[in-house]
């Protein structure tokens, strides 16, 4: 269903939805770091556990893995 906000016209149409199977990832061992400089801030490099998380995923070269702050 689509409605044009300017004209108020509506249209109903068929939609084909294609989905991909969600990869079955593994839970990695917990990451931990000490706050040696007592700033209350530490940076974790999550790419270090990618292999562990993706160990049962086929065709990992087809995946796009991104990290955000």
C-alpha cells in the first residue's frame, strides 16, 4: 500500500520480499581489560574475536562486518 502525501492518491501493489538466512554465530569468551591508567576508559578491538564468533559460519568472505561507536 502506498499513499502519495501531496495528492492523497493510494496504490496497492504486490511486493516480493527476499531474505537471507541469519548466520549462526557463536558467543565469544568475555573480553576484559584492566584500567591501568585509571581513566575509566578502555578500548576493545572486537575484530580480535571475529574468528571465534564466526567459527561455524560458511562463506565469511561474503559478509560485511562493521563496528560503530
